[in-house]
C-alpha cells in the first residue's frame, strides 16, 4: 500500500493506534488494513472527531435507556454502568464465521427439546438442574422474567444454563406476592384476575401450569424445588440481595 492509500486512514483517533506482533483484526500491518475492514475505515476517517464523540454519546444513552447495564455495588459515583462495547463493529468474514459456526453448532440444546428426547434419568437430572439454575440466578439478584423451558439450554456436559436475556430484571425490583384467595364464587370462577396487580407484581404460585414441564417429571421438579413456587422464598431472596447491596 502506497503513502497515498495510507493517508486515507490518517485520522486523529488512529494516530496512536499500535500494531505490534499481536494479532490485530483490523490491520495486517501498520497502515495496511485487512481488505474487509477498508470500507469501514474509510467511512470512519471521513468523520470529524466531534461527530465521533456525538455518536459515542448517543450510543451510551441508548444502552442506558434500554437497560443494557450492570450493577456495581459500593461505588459512590453510582451503581448503574453500561456494558463496555466498541463503537466500531467487529467484522467477520464468511470464512471466519464458517469456522466459528462449526464450533458453536449444537453446543447446547433447548431444555424443552432436551426433555422431549432424553431418557428418563437424564430428563430428571435436567429438570432438577433447571431449578438450581433459577436459584443461582436469584442469588445473583437476577430474575429471568420469562421462565419458560425454551429459554434455558442443556450443555454437552449436562448443565442447564439460561441464555435468553430479553426480559431479565433484578429480583429486588420485583414484588413477589401470594396469590389472593377468592372470597366468593364469582371471583373463583372469573376468567380474568379479579384482584388489583401492579406492573412489577409476580405470583410464583401461578407458574407451574405455564412452565410446560412434561407430566412425567413434574413431580420431580416439585419434590426438589417446591419452594421456588412460593412468594415467600423469592421475597427472602429479594431481602438478601438488598442487604448485600447496602453492605457493599
């Protein structure tokens, strides 16, 4: 690459960009970008520094407003932090992706599919570990939001993990309530909730029918994790998480 071509990427932000012996996904060597990165660098180099800062600020606000954050306890400057990210995307060629895909394919199996196809012993072990995964999440002040089996997967080592983060929130932000008991026949037969509930209210007693646990192993789940279906257990977890946050 000649000097004229190198100058295309002579942006102030890149002046101190170090290319050494370590692998660099953007540059093959100093001033020589990898072919699939050249269009991105051309666009980047055409942007004034103020515009780059504006876009970085806009991205930060988008992360914050969408709740793409994590909690840091014991810091005076605040607890909510956005997840670290790179303003420039990581570009992957089709050849690189084909190699990655071969390693990722079927590394985990959706729990609902696993339970449908597994032998009885493996299915029982998985549904027990599903409850353990819920406990582990709660201990970290994470409430999955959507507890359906399809949002959990079984690894090649037989461990159940949670992988759908669309609806997660803090356990301590939820209001776990006991299900009100009907006081008359009209309330008992009502197809709609007859009691008031708020946007953060959660009723664990209602979960079991909606989890779609296969009937053959439903008793196994309740034998090991009946307390997960009570508001009292979740309230205790919430209080524990709030206590841990206050002590830092």
